[in-house]
């Protein structure tokens, strides 16, 4: 396979992973591509909605192989089996290469093991991006493939292009908590609000489509109590024609970044694919809806209008996707009955009590719910609440509008963290940073 064909395969993996991310639930957004030995793409697929086909099963369900002619050395199964009694090669392989971003599963879940399906279809070679850290998987046990005459190994470039989409799953399986993003829109001075906290737009319309696609890629979007009261946010993913028309492509400013950098990779993909994939994301809007996570102050509860908005979204998408955390100093499992009634109307879960130092508990609960990637839309709450919980893999996203000014506003506390990459989108500078105090 020449370099151009390899590049084409990797680019397809990137697009497939991007399309899968955000609608596979707790499952990893895996991509799979089947080529012949010359690099011609024969079939491709990604993991379907939660409970649906994994990438490999979806791929083979779409692929109809020509009969005997494609057999190795153009020989029929029966002829080869008669000539070669060795058990390993009783069933010859096809001249096909299967590349998969994550090791095929080996267990029965909502679908049968993908490993068995792959062996049944007998590609000559399997290229993997990542081994699967899921304890349910027999990872690295590749002798079964080799006995079937299939070579198998890891592909670093495939790992790189798929990392942005798998980082959330890998993080949750290995740590029990989501991959965390802290996001804030700021003025040219680096302030997220004016001193009087007056509600007003900060980022420009040029990044609206990209920021909505970011919501589509994460499994949950969270806001703190101040934002709930001041903005009465909906937090759902949506695309409008105005967003598409106002969209501007992004330019990467930084030239060097780590080879395996999931955060920059995700933002680069969003900026690259936003306009071209807007239609498919819009058509599948309900599938890309994240959980909407609200942290509430029991002394300052949201309005009835806020809950009405959440009920309308629940009816529209046919699923209760709200999660509520109640900040309290007391050990209590009971909250205001009216609040509990509101919560029950839009959430499958009761309100969860949290103390001001319960950042780890917050993340563990979301991890237990299968949330791989968490976006915290920030004022000051999450930078303080999660300050001791952020790790090196978590990322800070600042969208700084150079045409917006809050000369004496409230500064975003993470604006001086270690810079990983920078982009320009219209009047907006986008900074991706690593938490300096990460654990």
C-alpha cells in the first residue's frame, strides 16, 4: 500500500471516529476500514448508536465480497483445504486488510464478540489503533488470530488519528471518571463576564457552529449554579441555518504539538468537519444530544420557566437526559418536594447531594453513568469545584473574542495555564491548555 493510500485510509478513520463520537453512549466510538492489499477501500463503518452494531459488525454487514475469485491465489476453499492439511491454514485468508481504531471485543454484551466475526471473515492482516483496556476484554490475546492465519499488530498513526475520539472512553475505563473539558468564552482581556455579571454574548457568531458540534461530541454538558440562575440554559445540541451561514473555518496558529494530543486533535477535527458534517449532525440531532448536567444552589433555585424549557426538550427528544446535583452542607437525601417533582419530570435520577469539596464524587458518579467526555461550561464554579481533580489529560478551552471588551471584568482563572495549541476563527482566538495543577 503506497503512502497516498495509507493517508486516505487514516483520513477516513478520522472522519468515521468523528461521526461516531457523541452518539455511542458508554461504548467507544470506533472506526473500521477494510482495504485490499493495494489500499483500495472496500468497506468502512463506525460504531452505531448505543446498543447497535460495533464498527466491525457494521462494516461486514455492509460488505458483500465477490465469491471464490478473491481467495488467496485464486483457489477455492475446498481445493486449498485438501492440499494443506495444517489446521492453521485449513481456511485460507482473503487478500484484505482490516484496520480498526480499537481492539475487537471478545465478550458477549449487547452484541456477540467482534473477534469471532473478524476471524470468520478472515482478512490477511489486522491493524489496530489501541488495545482495549476494558476488563471484560481479553486484550492482547492474539494467538487466536494467528492460528487462523491472520497477522495482527498496532499501528501508531492509526492510534494518533483515532485518539481524539477514544480518549474519553479510555479515560473512563482506566480511571472511572470522564475526560474533562473546562470551557469559557472570554473578552479580549481574558474576562468571562463584566463586574456586574450582566448577561451578554461573549464569543462571536463565527464559532457558533463549531461550539455546537463540540456539544454533540461530548456525552454531557454541565453548568454551575450561577449560570443556571443568570442564563437559564438549555444545554442541548442544535444547528441552525444562521450558524451554518455565519461559520468561518479555523486556522491553526501553533505549529508543534505532542504526537498523541487528543484535545488539539478534537478541536482540529471540529474546525475541519463542522460545515461538511452539519447536515448529517442536524438530521441525527436527537442521537447527538448530551446529558444536561445542572449543579443547583438549594437557596437559589431555578425558575419554573427553566424547568418548562427542560420538559419541552425532554418531550422533543423522547428521553430524560437531565442530571441534577444539589450543593449542600448537610448530609441529606431529601430536598424540597417541589424541586424533587421538577427533577422527576425531566430526569431518570433523583437529585444528588454534593458538598463543596465533592469534585471527585461528582466525576465518579458521571463515570458510573457511562459518560466518557464531560464539557463544563464555565464561570468560576467548575475551576474551583474541580481544581483538585483535573489531570494531565483534561483540557481547558478558552474562546477569546478580540472584538469584545470587559476592561474591568471577572477573569477566567485558567487563562495562564500551559498552552498546547492555538487557533484563529474570525475574531476569536481559541486556546487549548493543560491544567498546571493537574494530579
